[in-house]
C-alpha cells in the first residue's frame, strides 16, 4: 500500500496529473526533480511522486518489488503484484483532484518504468500517456488489456546503460508496436543508467502533443 508521496504543482488550478515513479533503491524525493523541471512548462499540472511501499535496508531505499538479477519471470511477477496497488493510488488521486484518466500521465525510471508500463497496459482507462525511462516492459503481450487508441507511450533509454540494457526498451518498442500502440523510442548516445536534459526535454515535448 502506498502511504508516502511528494507533490509539486505548476501554476493554476489542477487539471492534469503526472505520477512519477522512482527506481529500485531510491525514493520519491530522489525522483521529484523531474517534476521540478517540468512544472514551468505545463501549467495546471500536479506532479505526484509516491514512495514504493517496501524499504530495503541494504541500499537504504525503496523497491516496488524484488528484482533479483533482473530475471524476466521475477520482474513480471513483481509488476503483476504491484500494479493493482499503484492503480488504486492513482485512482484515489484522480478522484481527490477531480482529474480524468484522459488528463493523467504516469512516468517511471528503471524499475518504476517497468511498473508504470505494465500497469498502464493492464489497467484500462487509468491514464492516457506513459513515459518509461531506462526500463522496458516485462510481460507477455497476451496480458495486455488496454486499448491502443487510449494510450500514447514514450520510451527513453541511454545507449550505454549497463544496469538495464537498452535492449529492454528496444524489445518493448517492438512488442508495443506489434500490439498497435503509438510508441516513440529514443536511444540516447553516451548516456548510462540515468536521465539527462535530453530525456527531460523529450518528456516535456511529449506532454504537449
């Protein structure tokens, strides 16, 4: 169950929600820099960064689910278990702020990217946009229940990522396009497992399209 989250708002009444999920071993405070960057470009938007529910003492951070050695079966099982709780949290915030799923975007980095993509693809009418940074989507295409006409997807990955290889987003791009989803993939040269200004600007442009 998600209990702690950070918020940052742009100017004006809240008409759009953007949820930002951190990666393994990080926290809401670590990832909210994205919201701080974007808030001046997208008025009437509230950015919400939840903490994953499980604290991992060895890394002094949080996890959405155990990652092991990035075995796909473990990642898929973890996403499947965590997705309903995330969806519930998003719906609660949508109801609280009276914002529709059409005006909701969910963003994730690394493990957070895997979870937001899995959740959006298996929870119809939860959001209309998804951004996955340095993640991928560990799932069987047969488990997709969302409609391609309702969901726009952006994938961004560092070409030199040695934590989650860029092939994860390449494979996700192929799977999503085969399933009919509108998806854009950007592999950024000379970037490791992180988000740089190029990735932030791609996200900024994605919000406005």
